[in-house]
C-alpha cells in the first residue's frame, strides 16, 4: 500500500520524504514536496506539505506551505496554513496566513505584500497599550 501511495505521489510530481527517513542537509525540490520524515537543514520548494509525523529543523522557503507537523526554524511563504496538529517555533513571513485552532506558533509574524517577492518586509514591533476609555455614547436626535 505504501508503494502505491509513493507511486501515485511520484506520478503527480510530488517528491516524498517518508516517515522514518532522516535527511541531513539542504533540500531543494523542483516539484511539490511531502515531508513525513525528518529534515535537519533548510528546505526550498514551490509547495510543501509537512505531515503530522514530519519534522523540519531548519528554515523553510516556499510559495505554498501546509504544516501539520513540527517546524523548528523560520518560514517564508506566500500562502501558509498551520493545521491543528502543526507546531512552528520560529519567525514567519507570509502573504496569506491561516492558523487553525489547536495549532501552536511561537515566534513573530510578519506580513509581506503580495509583490514583495521572497524578501520578508520589516515591520515595527507591536506595542501593548492600555484599554482605551469608553467613547461617549452619541445623543439620539428625534426629528418631527
């Protein structure tokens, strides 16, 4: 059954790092990439699917990323979805972001414009402010 899944993935142009496989070093893929194993090193591809058993210890740069596993490193993405089982420890630069309830993200989030290319834009840090005083309620005016 696993062979059929791998064959189907290969025929669709998806490279797979299966569960139980450990890769050390940079991974660059010209096709979509599914990681269910572990990668220690940076990952570069167009589309990345990180399965629940998948672990990346390094930075990820991809146009589309879906995280259901664990990332310990920075992410730069166009579209990023962190699913309920997903865990990200690192800074994230994104154009579009979806974080499902239950997901854990530890790091800073930096939105970048859709025309920003691969570079993460700098943004000012968020500043906590005290709760503003209640605004006065408008007076109701009745017209005859």
